[in-house]
């Protein structure tokens, strides 16, 4: 029994170290995605590394779609302090997103004045989920259950918090976590 515990302890330590390295700066944002209706992929880590990032799965035809307004307001309010909202359209929940990325972009821009970065349409749940969303779900133990699920990533590239669709972007708890994360110093080299 002692031998098993020693191996388990060593294994647990290795898993903890691997998780810490994985969740660090070169983990969650170490990915590339095309801008919505664009062609050239954006390297998230190079573009947003060292920033506080709110990642949201969006949909144009959902009861929570008006959250675009609050997301844009957050983006505008805090962008100058190293904050960005990153939107990832998805039709995973009752196909509430257009198939055509140009239609998504037009809808978001014309209807809600969205200027925060929107990326290619992705899957956020299930076997076809993009690696970013698989990792967010694994780390948070809170996969999206509907559109407009929010994940907050700190300046160090680690997951800070996760909120479901019913929590609005301007909820006091969300804003408090964003402000707390923005108060943290930028990592060296970011």
C-alpha cells in the first residue's frame, strides 16, 4: 500500500506541474484562429498574451444575444488597460448561429455595434469542440451549457473564472473579477 501511495504522490505532483505549465502563458492562448469572415489566422498568444481576456461563445439568434451590447461596453471601457473580449460564434445550441460567417459579422456589427474581436465559427462542446474550448471546459469543469458562456483569462494566461449564460457581462461579480485581474502586473516579456 505504501508503494502505491508513493507512486500516486509522485504522479499527483507530475500532474500538478503539467497542469500548471499547461494553464500558463503558453497554454490556453497558444492557438490561432481566423478573424470572423477573414483569412489570415491570428495568434492569440502573440496578440493577447499579457492581457486580461474574456472568451465568450456567441450566437446571433439566441435570447441572450443582447449581451453583445454589454460585451462591447466592457471591451470599450477596459481595452486601454489591456483587456479584450474575444467572441467565438457557435451553432452548437439549437443552431442559433448563421452558417455564413459574413452574415454573422454583418449581424453583430449592424445590430449591436460589435467592434471587439470575433473569430471563426467553432464548436464549443462535444467531440468536435475546438481545442481552446476543450481545454477551458477541462480546466474549469464547467463546459458551456448554452450560448454566451464566459471564461476570464488573466494576464498570466491562466483561467480565473467561468460564468454561465444567465450571468450578464456587466454583472457586478464579472466586473469585479475583471478589475482585479487588470490590477495584476503584466508578466515579464508580455
